[in-house]
């Protein structure tokens, strides 16, 4: 299960071959998670 920096469950969606996560508490939290996963945006 994917979680954010505060161990809250994230929602994971696959849309048109793109994986989208929602449920971050802030943009910075999302950015840090993406950085850890090596996601480029």
C-alpha cells in the first residue's frame, strides 16, 4: 500500500497508462513522494 510522509493511505488510479496518486496533505508532500519514487514531472 502506498502512503504519504505521514503514513496516510494514498489513493492510486491508473488512467490512460498514467498512475495518479491522490491524498497528499500538501504539494510539498506529493513532490517528496515523487522524488523518492524517481518520478519526473
